[in-house]
């Protein structure tokens, strides 16, 4: 019955009444139970409210769908993927894997030097291999964007332990020459103390021990050492190869390789002496920087 009345009410609206849209709007009377259209047809208020509610809800749904579709057509679809780096990932970085190999090479070479001197050539090759790995792990870290604080720590500890271990072996090898034993002892103490103070002094300032701002105000040799890679490389190679050749010379008496090693020694030993001078300046500059930092804190 309501459907028949609804169709009868809509029929005049879709006819000639379109010439005057204002007359087609139904007029609502809040004091009666019916709504009178412009053509005089009465529609029950319940049906009229239902029609209005249905029309509004459909209009809203259509609006939101069209708005959503318009937004999706004009804005490109972007998919963002976030990756989380874990501690295990850092431990398995390629440069850190190189660092682990360096540790194995160093420990193995030192054990062979002390317990199986007949394998001195293998021990020397392993030690040199560990040193060569030190030249490439930093390059690999920067190339693969895998630099890490742990990698820097591993690199520094491996370097210092390798040098100290080799100097200990040399002191044991030349035990019949006290002046050489004392020389190797003081070189080991200077190496570990200077590098540790350098690391501590720059870390206290929140700087990297190789950065220019971290070494600002230090002795010019220290600044050059960390600024110019070739100067840095020659001094490090000079020091390490001086120690390695000093170890190998005791096994190559009266051989052709003995003279070759001596020739190489004369080329690298200036770098070793310069490295010790840098270590002295590094130790003094680092201690002064820490004292200056303490004075600034006290004066605040």
C-alpha cells in the first residue's frame, strides 16, 4: 500500500512539474502525520523520512567512493618497506668477518712463533695476511655502507694486540741481548698507551680519533698521521714490517733471502722510527687535551 502511494506521488514530479523545480519540493508539516508535495499529494511522514534517509546514505557512500577513487587515481601508489638492523646483522657485516679472520690469523701466527719456530715462514705469512686485512676492511666497510662502532673497536683491538704480541715474541727471541729486550718492551708500552690515550681523549669530546675536528689543536705530526693516508700507510707498514723482518732474520742466516730482507729493512725502518715519534706526540697531545677538557669543565 505504501509502495503504491509512493509511486503515485513520484509520477507527477517526473512529468510536467519539472518546469518549476521549486514547486516539486515537498513541504513538511510538523503538526500533521503527512507531507504534502507541490502537486497536493499526501505522503505519510514515516515513508518520507525513510526515503530521505536512504537517499542521503546512498549519496554519502557515492561521494566517499568517488573521492577515494579520485585520490587513488591522482596520487601514485607508494609502497614503503622498513628494514630493521639487529645486533646479529652488525656482527655479520662483511668487514667484521674480515676482522674475525684477522684475529684467527694473528693468534695462529703468534702461537706458531712461540711453540713451533720451524714453521716461521707460515707464521710470518699469517701475520702479514692479518696486516693486509687491516688495509682492506675499512675500504670494504665504506663501499658496502657497513661501517660500525663495533667494527672500529674490533679493528683497533686487533691492531694493538697483534703489535704487542709480535713485540713480545721479539723480546723472547732476543733474550740474550738485554738492550733489544728493553727496546721491544718500551715500544710495546708506548704503542698501547699512546693509542689508548688517543681514543680516550677524542671519545671524551664525542669525536672520532681519526677525524680532523677530533685532532684539532694536536701536534702537527698527529694531524698529518690521521689526515694523509699515504703518510699514515707508510708509517704503519714501516713499523709492522720492521718487526716482522726482525723476527724472520734470525731464521735466514747465510741465505740469499737474508740479504733481501735486510734491503727491505733499510726501506721500512725510517717509517718505524717516525711512527714511534708520532706515538710520543700522540701520547703527549692526548694527555694535554684531556687536561684541557678538565679545566673547561671546572670553569663552567
